[in-house]
C-alpha cells in the first residue's frame, strides 16, 4: 500500500500565475466549508497541523499546494505527487462578491492544471446531500475528472447506521456505492481506502 514518507507545504495561491509548476500528478481536495477537509488531510498525511484547521467556516480562501513523497514497499517503488487543498465552498457569512471570487478561483484552477488526476470530494455524513455538492459532482462529470466522495465525521454516527446512511447519500448524489467512503479523523477509519484510491489514480 502507498505510504506517505515526506510532506512539504509549498505555497498558497489565488491567481494562475502563483501556481506551482505541474511536475507531478496532482490530487485536489474539495468540499463545503467546515466539512473537515483540513482534519482529513492532516490524518491522511500523518501530520498534526500541516493543513490549518479553522473554527470559522470559509476562513481559508486560498489554494494550498503540498508536495508529497511516497513509497510502495511491496513494489520497491517511490515518487512524488501533489495534494491541493481547495478553499471550502458554500460559506454563508461572506458577500456575493467573495463567493464570485471563489468561483473564479476554482474555475481557473480546474481549467489550467494539466496534471490534475482526480478530486476527493468531502461531504458531511450527518447531513443530507447538499445542492452545492451535487453541482460540484455535475461539474466533475462534465469535465471528466475522476473523483472519490468521502463522507467525513463518521464517528458522529453509530457504526450500525453508517452503511445505511452511506447508501442513502450515494442515492441522493447519484453515486455508485464504491464512489463513497466513510471517514473519521477521531477513529482514523477510511485512511487506507483513500490512500488506495490515490495510489490507483496517480500510478
């Protein structure tokens, strides 16, 4: 299985001219504000605070680039890829102008990253499917960008109910059942499945 051996924060960006050069495969993380994106990235990378966690939804409005070194011991293989933390969408406490800036920033990113291999889209397992998540999925399908949906905060739901709720979310989002995974930062559950997906996408 793919193992993360080194993590380096490279830079934050807003405009295309501020992006890093596309040397390696790139995986981006997207989702609504306060969905637990930073927590997932920190757990996935095995770092406590590489992705900044904010208690204020919508506070992070930059595109953050990380360079990841990985190893696959059983194949004696190693290499690099990028993880990109996209600013959360759906925040309610900002102006229409701010939301339009976010839309422009995201559109520019998707339209200019030639090495973008896939998107991990986060949804909150505690809530019904949101219209903004459906819009994002429609966009990814139209762009033919591979994606994996991850339902965060699974520890907030009794383990006996998770399978049922995942099935309901998959139906509401028009997903095949293997396109949605449960994740808990507290339990560290779902990590191997996400890493396996990344492994299959970047190699």
